[in-house]
C-alpha cells in the first residue's frame, strides 16, 4: 500500500511539474508552448525591427547634431556663422528628437536603469535658471555639465532653447539669431556632446556595445559609458541563462506596460497638466515649446505605442497578432484607440501652450490617457489570461 501511495505522489508531482512549466522556454524552439512560440516571434520582431532601428536613427541624428553644433562654434570663431548653419543644427535636433519620442513606449530597461531618460529629457526647461546660467557663462564663470543645476539645464531641451527662438507673441518659432557669444556656443557644444553620448549609450545597451559602429564604440569609450548591457538579447532569449526574463510572456507584459505608461503620460501629464492648468506651474508644463514641436512630440509618443504593439514593418510578428488570436475585440479596441489618439492630438493647433485648454486638448487628453490606456489594459489582461 505504501508503494502505491508513493507511486501516486510521484505521478502527481510529475504532472504538476509539467503543468507549471508548460509556458516556460526550455532552451529550444521545439520545446516552447504554442503561446510562448508566438510571443517569442513578436518579441524578436519588436527588438530587431522596432527598438534597434529607432535607437540607431536617434543616435545617428544626435551625432549629427553634435557635429553641427561644434561647427557653429568653429564658424563663429572665424566670423562665418550664418542662420543656415543654425537651421541645419535645428533640423538635426528635430530628427534626434523625433526618434526619441518614437522610443518612449520602451522607456523601461536601459533608459530607466541608467537614468538616461531624466538625463536627456527633463522638462519643462527652467528659462530663468537657463538665462541666469548663460549670463554667468558670458561673464567668464567656470562651469561643468555635472555641476550646473542638474538635469534641467542639459539634454534635448537645453539644446532646443539655444537653437530656436519664439516670436514676440510666441505664435511662431524661428532659428536663433547669430548673435551668440563664444562662451554660449562652448556650452551648446558641450550639451550637444553629452546628449550624443547618452543617445549612443541607449543604442549600445539594447544592441550590445560590440554591435554598434566603431565610431560609436569610440564615443562610449571616451565617455566611459560601457554598461556591458545587451537588453535586446535578454528579451529575445527569455528563459536562458543571462536573461532577466523567465518567459516570453514576461517580455510581452513589459512591452505592453511600456505602452500603457507613455499613453498615460501623454494624456494625463503632457496634455492633461497644461489643459487643466490648476496652477501656473501646470499651465507652463509644456514640452518642446521653443521649437513648437509639442504636438509632434505627443503624436510620435502614440506612434511609438503603435510600433510596439503592431510592429514597425508590414508582415512583422507582433503583440497584436497574439492578442487578436485570443481576444479579437480587445485587439480591435487597441488598434482603434491608437489611431483615435493620434488624430485627436493632431487636431490641437500649435502653439500648444496657447491651445492646451481648449476642447481639442480635452479630447486628446481623454483619447490617450483614458481610452487608449483602458484598451491596452484589456490587451494585457488577454495576454495574462490566455
């Protein structure tokens, strides 16, 4: 009788083990469950065709921005600086900015782990503090990026402030005049260099430093920014030694949560705070105001959700594919909510600072911060349940 009881216990343990591990990768494609195999394909396409190209394009544009800011400094020293030079640097900044905004659905991982997000994208810029700093720099004060008031006076928005000027009525934007001082351009070049380093670091942390160009490896070596991280490999190799992800489901949950986080931020913070405007601080909580790039920033944030959820290339395996296979209505709801949020945002006229409180602002706030967030949460639930 004891032997029979032991046999039943042993059989139960084997069956329990088989059930509890059915969704975990075993190290080979053939051993994955149907669900894990489907999610693996989605994760691989997400990393290779969405995350890596976005960060590569951002890093390339940030390098160009740095080079053009350095060229402005050199041309100013020779008395040859023109508005065309400033405009070129501003266009390179806009390209780097665009790809940063297109990456905001994946602000988890390296962007958070190494404080790269606050380092390069703290906002709103404190205009009074920036002018005070530049005034001291003009008067010969020694400075360093590490000790100039924190993240608030470096990154994308410091470069933006120094390359663009608003009109007197703040209804239009133009390039900065050529009347920089040499000291101001030294600061601009240093901030652009720092921005470049951080953008290259993001690409390397997802691709692995050995997989970026030799020029980018040199940038990282000089800045001592080799974190030894290959986050993309970890996502694509869930369940293997060296990956923080035990299953591909965990990786997909990370992807969807990244989408939820940025949709919530766009709706309830980037648009919501200025729209509600309960204080002067809220009313002035405007992203990219000097280049009048706010609406494009917001729309690109939602496009980053679209790329993460649907895939960036036609025919890519995607999170959407899996959600559709288990809950077609949830998938359709996410797809519609993404497009509706983009459309609602793009109806807001620039300058956003003057139009945030209107009906278009309210519609966009709800489309992104409520409708899209709710739809994405249903997609998350579908992935977890099925």
